[in-house]
């Protein structure tokens, strides 16, 4: 086999070194700098995106804090409005209750007066009926005509 011939080894070694040296120079001078530029651009682009992401994250955190602050303010305002409304409702209900109690007391007083008048009228009617009945009984039983005025003096 000719590739294992020792006489051709020095020439093969020479060309091998030259080819590898040329490949090394081409890669080192042309390919590697292109890759370095590409990697540097990529790194700077990633760094820029990372900075932008951090800035957006900070803005998002600020917005979240602002949202929470405004939410607390709204909750406090809502609690105050609810408290005021509750106080107004309580005051209005107390006023209406007081007014209703006054009206009820007035109506109760009027009804009591009306009942007193009715009782008085009933008593007068009972007295008149009693006198009339007593007069009729005496007239039928004793055949005596009695004056109602005199009879009323004896009954009272």
C-alpha cells in the first residue's frame, strides 16, 4: 500500500502541515472574527433586552404598588361613604320613629278621650234607661206614677 510507504511520509507530512496551517489561518483570521462579531452582537442584544425587561419589571411593580395604593384609598372612601350612609339612615329612621311615636301617642290620647266620652254617654243612657225602666215597673207593679226627676234623686 502506497500510503504506508515510508519514503512518502515526509512529503505527506509537509503538505499536511501546510494544509492545516492554511486552514488554521483561514479559520483564525476569517471565520473566528465573524463569529466573535456575531457573538458580541448577540450578547449586546441580549443585554439590551434584559435591561428593557428589568425596566418593564420595575414599571410593572410601580404600577402594581400604585394600583394597591389606589385600591386602599377606594376601600377607605367606600367605608367612609358606607358609614355616612348608615348614619344618615339611622338618623332618618330615628326621626321617623320619633314622629310615628308622637303620632301614635296623639292618636292613643284621642282614642282614650273618645272612649271616655263614649263611656260617659253610655252611663247617661244606662241611667236614663234605668229611670225609664224603674218608672215603668213602679207604674205597672204599684200603679204609681213617679216623676223621673224625683226618682233620679233616690237612685243616685
